[in-house]
């Protein structure tokens, strides 16, 4: 749909222990209830920067609706060779929430 050709590291886990390493993914989902997840963004693609919480509680049904505007902004505003995580970190939470 958006034709983003850059790989985006995504990890999902059902609990906060972090076994799937969601905190070092460009997009991390951490379970915190039935079909509810924390959404983490902004880790570096090479795993040298941790992600930060973008949404404390997101219903899994809202995943696409939540991320699509961010993907659109990434495609429109990313710098040359900028990874998704680097873009999210540069833009910051306030800008991405608009």
C-alpha cells in the first residue's frame, strides 16, 4: 500500500520481560492485557539505541490505524538512507502524535 522499501525491525512479545527484545526494535509491541500492547518506537536499526514508549495501551485492532500516519510521514520526510527507527527518534513523540 505505501511501498516502503526500507526494512523495519519489528518485534512482538506477550509480556514485559522482553525475551523477544522489543525494546531494541524499530517497532516493538509488548503485551499488557488481552489484545492490548504497549507500542515502542525509535530504536536504532543496529540495536545501539533503545526504543521509547509511543503508546501505553493500544488495542491490537488499532495497530494499522496508529502506524499508517507515521509510515506516511516517514516516507515523506525521511532523510536519505534514514532508517525508520532513526526517523522516529529524530521526529520525537510529540511530532509523531500529530
